[in-house]
């Protein structure tokens, strides 16, 4: 019988096929964002609705978070750099690592990020949204332009960068997926520290005025729905060798079994002498023959 294979030891999918597939998905996503660009009026109207909804839910103001961060120029510069440089490279590095070290989990992650991004693209098309830095009612600044590095120029309907695709925040969605994937696929006691990545990302997207709280919450809701239907692969215990299984009282599939008899002497003081009757042998003979059975010598 073939031994069960753990997800991290599963066979890797063909590299060329994966590169073409991931490249095609990313190109389709960028093209979809380009198609959704230019809906300025709807984007500002939706910003009004999102802002009013957040106040009705008593969420803290994004402007308050930015004011807190602006007390430290070093902090705001760090957050700007984190927003501009960590998001995409970290996700790519995560996919490469999963492909090489956890191929069974990689296939699951690839499908999760595909459906998460597809769901985000649908909302980009249906719900264009002006980010806080472009919404005058919020009274927030674009920290990238003021402190650097700047990610966007002035909004342009002909640009490949759609600045009104704020709902949902894939910065938040991808960062949470990276943390969840590494926590599920690894065994280190320090793996929970990966949650720092989405926490810093959420702070960065809000403090830099690129997203509302609601953008991140919707991204997490989409991710939760995708993970609900696409469950991660289960870990399978390492197969136990038959000899070792017998000695430990378990079978090869991990179920308990009786201890395998052995002739090995473990204690010389308790070992019986050669030729000595085994304890209980007389009682067993009596049970086999019965009390009324008469033993007669064999003829000859």
C-alpha cells in the first residue's frame, strides 16, 4: 500500500505552467482595473456612502490615525516605504516559498489568491471608490507626496493605475493571506509573528490615506468566504514502520494494537531457568483435560 503523503511533501506542479498561469491571472487583474478606471462621479458618491457608514458603525476616523502617525516623521516615512515596497514583493516571495517548500499547500494558496483577487476585481468594477486622500470631506493628506516615496500621480482616466479601485483593499487581503498561509503550512512556535505583516499593512493603508477601514474589512470577508469553501489540506502523520509500530503498540496507520511478543530478555533476574515449567501451565492442562478425564499410558 502507498503511504499517505503530507501536503508539504506533495509533488510540485510544473513550474512553466505555474508561471504562465500566475502571469495570465495578474495580467487579467491589471486589465480589469484599467477597464474600471475613469468612473470619477460614482467613486466620489461611493466615498460619501462609505464614510457615513463607518461613522454609523462608530469606527474610528482614518484622519485620527493619520494624525497620530504624523507625530513621528520617521514612523510615517517607514509606513510609506512599507506601503510602496513590501506589498507585492512579499506576496511574490511567499508564493515562491510555498511552491518550493510546501507544494501541497501552494496549490491551495494559488486557488485562494485567485478567487480573492477575482472577487476584488468584481468590486473594483461595480463599486469604484475614491480613497481618503482624494476625498475632501475626510481632510487627509497623501503622505507619499509629502514625505515620499509617492506611489501615484494625479488621477488620470487613461492611466494603467486605477486610483479609484480602493474597494476592497487587496493590500490587506493579500497580507492576511500571507500570514494565514504561513501559520497553516509551518510548525514553528514563532509562526504567529507573521500576523505582524497584516497589522502593519492595515496601519499603513489607513495612515497613508489610501484606504478606508471598510476596504480592509470587505477584503477580509471575501478571504474568509473563499477559505470556507476552499479548505486547506490536512496534515497527515508520518507513516510508522511496521517493526517500530509493533514495539510501540501501534499499527502502521496509527491505530493501537496489542504488544508484539518477543523472546528478548529484558531482565536477567526475572528470566525463567531453562527447562522450568511456565507459571500457570498446570492450571491450563487441567482446563484442557477436565477434572474427570483419566489419563492412560499409550500402548507400546
